C-alpha cells in the first residue's frame, strides 16, 4: 500500500493534481486553508492509491511525496 505525503503549506491550489489522478482520489480541501491562503490538495482514500506518482510529476511546487 502506498503512502502519500503532501506538504500542504506549499500547495498553491492549482488543481493540476486532481486532473491526472487515475483513481480520482486527489481533491482540494474544502475546509483547510494553508499558510498562503489556498485550499490545499488532499487524498480522499489513501487505500485506493496505486503509487503511480502522476500527482507528484505534474505538481509545479513538488508538494507530493509517494512512499511505496
């Protein structure tokens, strides 16, 4: 099972990660706001993650770290 670590304080809410996830488990937080004033990305069901790292590859701010 993969573990996804997101540096939420660096996320600028561009939503690119939400468009590339094949399992559609990355979404923008509706309740949290980071230090920059953005709604950061979050994983809805980490158990569904297949560790493809598409979110990490497309992120311009390198906020994702995937551990297998």
